[in-house]
C-alpha cells in the first residue's frame, strides 16, 4: 500500500492537471466558473480539515472522481461534451447525456461522504435508518442545487442556458433529482461494506 503522503500527492497532482486543462480556453468562461464552483469550494475545505478530520481513502478517491466529472463538464459544458455528442449522433439519442452522468454522480459520491460523516460524528450505526437519512440528505442537496441553477438563471438570463443544460427537456429538473436519488441508492447498496472496511482500517 502506498504511503499517505504519496496517496495525497498523486490525487492532488491529477486534480491540478485536470483543473489546468479545464480552465484553458473553456467553451464558455461564465459557465465554466459555475460548473467548477463546487470544486473551488470543496478543495480548500478538504485541505483545511485534512489533519483534524481526515477521511478514508475511498472517500477521497470518490471526491476526486466527482471533481473530474465537474471539471470536464465545465470545460465543454454538459450539453457539448464531445464523447456524449458522438454517442448522441451515432445512436440517434435525444440529447447529450453527460449531464445525466453528472447527476448520478451528484447522488453516488456525496452519499458515501455523508455516510462517513454521520458514522463518525453521530450515534447512527450502519442499517436502514442510516441508509434512509443519507438518501434524504443527498436529495435535499440536489434540490438546493436546482434552486441555485434557478437563481442563476433569474439573475443572468440567457447567459445561464449552458449552465442549466436542459436541452429542451421540460422535465430536466425532475430527471436530475431522480438520477441523484438512484445514484445515492446505488452507492449505498454497492459500497457500504467496502466503506465499513475502510473505516475499520482507518481506526486500526
């Protein structure tokens, strides 16, 4: 197993590389800033709390994955991500589905982060109540993000079209929250045992 210092060095190096690429001539600078804002907020918080409240390696790796998804979406905009545009055109799909990937990740990755925080700071134990509460928190965060998109659209008008990425779908907001729900459920179903092992390893 690699050392903690090397683990963080690799993660930070990869994040820095993707960030610099994402910031270099993005499709739309205003949209880029809005899309990568969660990364700009989360990274300082993680650095500031890393010594006092370190997270498991599983959670740090998932956060890195989420950051990469956001940075790629920010560079191209979610409606113009080239790979998913090719899939749309090649298979006659209704839209560029990269934003759907982003909203599944919006539930999948925060679910494990929230699970860890609750297990380490509250009386909750692994089980049905923890599962239910984590899913509810992820849904609440998704709803708040939809509020944020709404407020940005009201404040900036047509400048927010790329940020909203509705691509003409009147049910886009509902799809976003539903996919977040599915992502959270999938993460808890697939990763809870591995996450428990990671927590035990950290305690040891």
